[in-house]
C-alpha cells in the first residue's frame, strides 16, 4: 500500500496533492469513503501527464458543493442525473462522482442510475486501465483496487473493453478508444478490435448522446498533440459526428505548434497554465461564428467556455499594461507578467502584434530567468542572511528586481544593498548549569571562613584543609594558597609537638636534682630553693611551646598542660609548687 501512496505523491504536483487532500477531508467530514479513480490512476502508473483528477465517493457528492466553495474551489458543473460535480481548485480540475451502476434499456436511451459500491462502479467503466481505484480512506489508504487486471494491460500496452456490449451501451467509447490509441500509441486488444469493427459497421455511433459529444470535443483540447488526435478521428469518421463542418483544415495548423511550444516552456518553469481554451480557439479558428457558438453550447463545463470567450479581451489588457509606464523598467515588466493570468500570457505570446510586448514576454520566459543565477547568495550567506530569516524571500525578490534594472553590478552596490538586512550577532551561549551548586556554595563559605581566621592559629588552617578536601573539584583551584598555608602550619605544629615531647621527658618528676639538694641555703631565707634558677631555665621553652597549643595532637595536649599551664596575666604556678617542694627538703636537712 505504501508503494502506491509514494507513487501518487511523487507523480502529482503540489497543487494536485492539495486538491486530493481537500477532497479527502470533505468526504471524511460527510462520513463517505472516497477513492481516486479512472484516468488519474492510469496516468500515475503509465507516466503520462496527469491532466485532471477523478474521484469516486460512496454517497451523493452533490452535498459537497458548499464545502468546495468554502475551501476555495469553483463549481462549474453539476449533473443531478449521474450525481457528478465538477470543480476547479486553483487551476486543477477535479470531477467527483457517485459510485453507481448504469442499466441501459436500449441503445441511445439514458441509463437508469442507482448507487453502488466502488467495485460495482469499476465494473461499469469503459476499459480495464480506467477500472482501477486507489483508496484514500483511513485504514486502507494506498490500497489499489484492480479487479480487471488493468495494470497488466498497461504493461502490455493494450486497450481492452470490460464486456462485449461496451460499445453498444455507450457509443462514445468508440471515439475514446481512437483517442487513447493515438495518445498512447497502444493497440486494441484482439477481442476489443473485433467489437470495435462490428460497432462501426453497425453504425452504433448514431446513438451518441449530446452530453457525450460536448465532453469528447472538450477532451481534444487537452491532448498533448491535438492535431494528431483530430486527424485520427477524421480518418475513422468520428470527427464529423462531433461537428459536421469541423475538419483539420479548419484549424490554424501553423500557429498551433507555437502555442504548444510556449505551453511546454511554461510547464518547465513551473507556471501552471490551462492551455485548453487557447488550443480550442486555434482548432476552430476557421469555423464560422455560428458554428463556434454551437460547439460552445455543447461543452459541459461553463468555466471552460468562459475562458475561451475572454481570451482576446485578457490579451489586449495585458498588452496595454506592458506598454504603459508601469512596465517601462524591466522590474516593472516582470511584476506585470508575474501577476498576469498565465492563459493570457500564453495567448498573447502567439498572437501579439507589438514587438515591445513580445520582447518582454520572451525575456520573461527566457533571459530574465537566467539572471536569477547572478543572485549574490554567497555574500548573503556571509552576512548571515539565510532562508531562516522571515524576510528572506522579500530580500531575494528586491535583489532580483535590482539585478533586472542593472543596479547591482559591483560588489560595493551589493554590499550597500544588503547591509541594512544584516541581522545582529547572536547572543553568547548560556553558562551551563552544573550539579551540586548548593553543596559547592556551602563548601566555599567554609573555606572563606577558614582563610579569614588563618591569623588566629594553625589549627584553623587544618580545618580549612579538611573543608577543602570535602569541597567539589571546581573550588579547589581558587583556594590553593590557603591549602599551602595549611600545609606549612601543619608542618610547624608537628615540629613543635616533637620538641615538646622531648622536653616533657626531661622534666618528668622522677627524682629531685642532686645538684639542687646539696646546695646550701642562705641565712634568713624562707624555704626558697637554690634550684629556682635552673627550674626557671627549664620553664622558658614552656612559654614558647604554649603558642601552638591548639595545633598539637590530642596525645601531646595533656603533657603540655602539665608542663605549662600559664595563662596571660598570671604568674607561673610552677615556681610556687617548686618552692614548696624545696622547703620541705630543707626542713629535712635541718
């Protein structure tokens, strides 16, 4: 299923795809199943140009008229007998028909029409390659219905009828078979050829309905080579059935190829144009006005006839604009031709009599198109003027118009024109948000406090180092100085600790000093020991060791407290205690 959807989307133009989607949405809103059928499926599979779209719905499509008009379509034909509505969506012709069964009572009599399923509708059609349908419904979108193996006949390049009474029920199929054989270059299948010859000998063509006559005349104008189709129909005798006085000699044979050439050039430039009214004008240019009016009355589509009638009027109006001051410059002529009706441009290119207007049309379709390659796209990209800008298309249009008028020849002129459109520089990229910012901030506060208190003692440096070790990686670099200070303080505290431990061993009160015990006391002294002086010498390092008191380890703290417990503003208690001990010794000696 997906392959056929892809084939459809790749073969249809954007305008045709929009038409398909619009009809699909309208049918879905009415609760009806819709299928793309007939010539559209045939042309998608064969690769021939897709001229119009045929839809089949299981329901009454006449209910779609209001929805079609609201969606921008133009309804130009409504057939209440066969329940067919013909509309134009932005130049794309679409025919929406009811899935039906046609029962013919006798040749030439109108059939009895009844609603049916899509499979039954395919069974009533003319040829196998026209009896195929592609589902556009949810759940089956892309499903190809081919009950009569029309795809195989397309592969074999054969034209095959569906049943033996096909030419008798609808004699217009004789004209259609000739037209398809000329367009595709295919052959009639053997059984189909036999039935075709039998119908021509039996003069089945006399039962042709007027509705079918107008439809077949109109279809000639849509052919890629209408003159070849007219010659084939004339050879078979079907052209005089459509119009008794209409022959190939009545057509403007020299001018028609020029028209078809301009149509092909416009198609290459993606200019959508409906050339059928202009083609019909050249096919009937030598007929009398009465005969032309009679043909116009037979045509089923009113919009086609209206476009045919206003060809001369639209061409004169366009020629007048091209010769006015509005189109004096090349840029002005480009604007006029870009906004003109493509059908009027096509017709004026062939029938125009003014050399100035003809030259501007030829430049519009040729020379001016090549100047688009001179657009300063590299300079625009250098200035960051890219398609992402909302005004990019407007800038390109203005630059192109200046190129047409020769006002962007040098680099300075290009730079001066593009300078006002240069966008500002983009803002710098935002700083990426890292995880754990709350914890990092908390650690940073701790490190800052530790650094502020570094003058109070080395123990604070150790706390700062501990806080820094628990901080995230991004905070360690800024506090490298604090870390080095903490390491120096830690080293100093270790040296002081070792020194105090060695002094504590020397001051341990195991035995009194012998030298101090043998020294005599002076007369009149009150238990004042002679050893006070040496003890005072021992206590001097205790004052120095009391400074790094907070940074020494827990093992050394009790020792230091015993040795040195001096506080600021107090006398050393060690002298008093030592004096008491010496006084007791002196009493013993006494």
